[in-house]
């Protein structure tokens, strides 16, 4: 049974390397969806705002990883 747990952990590790990064992405997607749904925000700004938020999350994660690697 432990081998199955190890296999599942390894497969999940292929897709989710940094848990806080994955949580931040899911949170940003939820905020973006809520903005579109509740505030009826739509049009041409939805895509760029979503993309800029995801890029900001990526930059923050890379900077945090670089600081961690220097230590």
C-alpha cells in the first residue's frame, strides 16, 4: 500500500511542484471569475487582466525560488 501512496505523490509532484504557486493560481482564477460573474465585468479587459495576474504570480514565485536557492 505504501508503494501506491508513493506513486500518487510522485504523479502529483509532476504537476504541482510548489503548493503555494498552485493555490495562488487557483485563487486568482476564482477572483477573476467572481469579478466577471458578480460585477458583470466583461469585454476586452477580461483576458489581459487574467493574463497579467497570472504573470505577476509567476514572477513572484520565480523571485521567491531564486531567493531560496541563494541561501
